[in-house]
C-alpha cells in the first residue's frame, strides 16, 4: 500500500476527527468524545495542537496529534495526545512512520522528552512502544477535573 506522512492542515480536520472517534470506539469509550469537529478546527487555528497525517489515495488513514508543554523536571516536552491508524491498516508500517515523524518533530524543536499514555490492556501498543525502548511508567495515575 502506498502512503505518505505529512504535516496536517485545516482541510484535514474532518479526517482527524473521524479517526479520533474510531480510537474512542477501539478504547471502548465512544460516549466520552464530547468535543466537535468545529471545536477541533477552532483550536487548531489557535495553535493549541498540531498533527501529522498518514495519507493514502488522498484519504487520511492515520494521525498523530500532539502539542508542546513543559516538564518542570526536564524542560520542553512534546505530548502525543492521540495516535491511531485505521484498524484495517494496522501492522503494515503506517504507525511506525507516524511515530517516527513525531519523534522527528520533538527532536527538531529541541524537546527534552516526548510523552504519551497507553491503556494497560492494549498489549499491541505496548509491544510497539517497547520496540523503541520506551519507558512505560506504571506507577503514575492520571488525575482529571471535568468542566463540561
């Protein structure tokens, strides 16, 4: 299958949002997506996040959505918020190409680290990250406050 990785743009938001909803289905939490495609577009235009897409035959088949933040212990950090490839296209290298692209973004913007979350039951994803010698922390718990 032919595909290429590129930086995303406003015209990609519909495809990005579709993949985010697919990811929520995969993670058994489809009702947790309360944002909208319009909100994605507005927040992207504000510069709140950036993304890479994997494209094949002019269709988005994978995304890596990230933003920059700060680690008080390490410095500038890239946080990979969502990383997904269409389910029927997993295992053929698209995910690796996207992940490598995000690593490249982190390095070229002088980040001290890159961070993401993975569900403890997603063994395929954990094995994928372990191929990069990634540290998978199991001692930190996420804290959240919801405002809507």
